[in-house]
C-alpha cells in the first residue's frame, strides 16, 4: 500500500490526489497507526475462534458459549498484563521500519485537530489509557451486552434439546431450568409434571429408530407431529416450540431497533408513538406491502372520510 501511495504521490493526475496520498503516507508511517494495527491484531486474534464459531451453519451452541467466556477472559488478561509486551512489539517494528518513536513522557500532540480546550496528557496516557484500555474495555463490554449470564444460560439450556450424538447433550435439569424462563407458559404444577414427562420422552425417543436419523430440532418437531407424540408429550413439545421461535424473536427485536434508528431520525424526533409504530410496521414488513397495489392504498385512504379533492 505504501509503494502504491508513493507512486500516486509522484505521478498523480491532480494536485488534490497527490496531496491526499502524501497525507495518507504520513499517517500510515506514524507510530499511532502502527500501534493501532498491532493492538487490533491482538484483539481480533483473541476473538477469531468465537467469530468463526458463530458464523458456522452447523452451530455448536455449547462450544460457542464456552468461546464467549474464553474470549472475555483473554481480553481481560490482555488488558491487565499485555501492555508492556504490546508496546515493546510496536517499538521493535518501528525501529525496523524507521518509524519515529515518540517519547512517552512528552505531551501528546494530535494531528489534524487542536487539544487547546482538552486536558493535556502525555503520550503514555494517550496510548495506554485513551487507546489500549478504552478499546479493550469496549470489546469486553460488547461481549457482555450481547452475551449476558442469562443469555448464555438460556442458550445452553436450548442446546440440551440437540439430537447430536444420540442425545449426548440431554440434561433434564437444564431443560426444567429453560421452562422457568417462561413462567406464563409453565405453571408451578406443570413444572413438577415436566420432570417425569422429560424422563419418559427421553427413553421413548432414544428407543425409536426413526428419531435417530434426524439432524436438527426442527426435523424432530415435524416427526413428533407425524407420530402424534406431540400430544403424548405436550410440555416437551412446547419447550421445543419455544426454542425454535427464540432466534426469530431475537432477530425481530434487533430488526425493529435498527429500523427505529432509520424511521425516527433527527428530522423526525418528535414523532408520536402511534405514527412511529405504523411507520415501523410498513418498513419492517416492506416485502408484504410491496405486493399491495398503489391504487388499492389510494382507494383505502379515499374511503376513510370525505375529502375535498379526489386522491
């Protein structure tokens, strides 16, 4: 990249292009740029296995949740103990490639903006506190926000419904714990009955060869209906249904929040709740509304009340 930018700086077709290339060269060959690259390499390396695990189609929830815990621990260890090794690695790289290493005790000088109204800090404070500590803390906080203790426990309970390795992950206590997350669906009396029903269900399914060939929870649900076992084990069937709709419910909520940022923007920040809800429905379900003809929409508004003009 530096070789290309040097060529553009010398042979660029315009003054602006050559000036931009020169600015990028100065930035890419600065200590701060090198420091950020090394820091992000270490952070992304800590969470690489987790990222890959979450993207696999054959999702292994148990191992993925363990990787979440491991990633949190590694990031915390990195924050507490890796500062000096990171700084030494960056310094060696800069010495090798002739990048100027600032004196960590000098006052930090920003490029492109003034710190006149900001508190003056040393280079050490800037790189250690404002960059290293803040970035690692945000990474840990991001994982904590997405994978709380309750979320992890919920996902581990759902994993107990897996058919992999002949129900090797089946855990009756965790499945009962899963039912506790849905108090409106399982009364205290039903929770007591669920214990015995899970025992019977487990022995029944394990002895039925038609279920051994299934590969997922959804396939098992279909087979339960085909064999009418969903009537025999209604509470277990309800647990499976709740596990199946969990990803859909989560995605719907995230989609709604994303749409809210688009619909209720700075220009529409005084939008009422009713109008906001109507706009969100039409935005989120736009595939459905695209199939509705414009003429029908116009006639629907026209028939709502008497209007001075014909729409």
